[in-house]
C-alpha cells in the first residue's frame, strides 16, 4: 500500500509540473501572438520587464492577480493560461 501511495504522489507531482510548464509557454505564446514584447506586458501588469521575464521563464511564481490581469488582457480564461483547458 505504501508503494502505491508513493506512485500516486509521483504521478500527481508530474502532472502539476507539466501544467506549470504549459502555463509558462502559454503566457509567452500569448504575448508573441499579439506582437508584444516583454516590456509591453510588464507595463500592463505594472511590473518591471525583468519581473515579467522571470514569470515567463518560471523563475518566479505568477501571482493570482497577474494571472487574472493576463486573462483579461488577452481575452482568455485563467484555466487556459494554467493549461487546464485548450480554449
């Protein structure tokens, strides 16, 4: 039973890691698809370009407020940005 629990945890952790990677890829793709540079989006979010760069690269967690602002700016759902849906 202990081994099964460890496998389930490993699977859950792997799925979460994949979703996080998808999120970073999606915020970058949304920016590029809209022909914007990092400074443009940083200004919309009222953060520095270096902070926004860290969001895209995964070196800094994206706060909930930023996820909401990005979803409103691009007209997509937070679920889309998070990789929970393809719409």
